[in-house]
C-alpha cells in the first residue's frame, strides 16, 4: 500500500486508450503521480529523453523514484506498467493465488494482443486512412465484432473479466469505451454493455478518462499529426 513518504510516480502520457489504462490504474490506487504530457501529434515521442525510457517511441511510460531496492525504475508498455503497479501496491492483480493471477494475465494479454491491435486498425481504416479501402474496413470491423462477442460470452455469469475487478478490466475498458467508433452496435452485446456501465460509473475510471481530455485534438483533420503518427519508419 502507499506510504505517506511515497514519491510521485512520473507518468509519461497522452489521452489515448493506452494512456488511459495507466491513468485509471493510478487513480484507482490513489497513488501520487505527476503527469508529463507526450504530444504524439507533434512527435514528442521521438525525443531522446523519452526514448531513453520508452525505446518503442510509444507512450505511456512511467518512472517510479521508489523502485525495487529503493532505486528509480522506468517501465514502458502499458501491460507491463499495469503489472508492475499491481505488484508494487498489491492491488487489482492477485499475487497469492496463482489461478486467479493466470486469469487476469490471460485477459490482459487478450487485450494487448487482440483488442488493442484490432480495434486500433478498425479505427484507423474507418477514420484516418487517406482512401477508403472496403476490404480493410470490413476485415477490422469483423474482428472487432468477434472480440466483442468473445467478451460478451465471458461476462455471461460474472461482473468482471477475471473474478474481482482487476488490471484486465482497466485495460479492456480503455479500448471499449466507445463501441460506436468501431461500428459496433452495443445492444448486440448486453453483457459487455452492462460491464462497461459498471466500470464507467467508478469515480477513478471517470477521472482517469478525464485526464488531459482538453488536449485531445481531431487528428483526422490534422495532416501534420497524421504524418507523424502514421508515416514513420525506422530511424537511425
């Protein structure tokens, strides 16, 4: 648990689904943190200081001044950050029950390997691609529909995806907050809808989503931002 002497965790963040995962977790923990905004539309994710802690040039990342052994530690990749914070604070990530931990990790990895990539491509080809490609749009709309179906079946007899409310729920809801943006009729998935409403009613989830909301811009109409976000190749 957080002690009074806990130093603020530095959160390198922009208000996107992957960023929201961590702002929600920190709000749920009530842990002290300070926000360092990384404006991805301006290319700040490529600055050397940020790359030193996030070599994949993607936010979020964190620096915990009170890391293992009392020394600072940086962590990149949203799933790794959630697991680190869960271990550090002993909350939202079961540490003493291997079966419960397996379930949380399964659904966290499901989000990382499926929901994020598929819904991200769905959003890209529907809203940002310079030309409408029917095959790509249909391909990723179908994948989004399939994934909502997987989650709906999982939630038939439970309130949360892996037993108690956990980092897996936080990770998934960050991507499934707005199903209409993925051409999903949420009325088809009543269990997912009830789960979404359950999570969105949590004050920490609301606060996590609100962090930096005033900084979000309409990238679809910003050609410079799109060139930064969607036109990058490997850099020397």
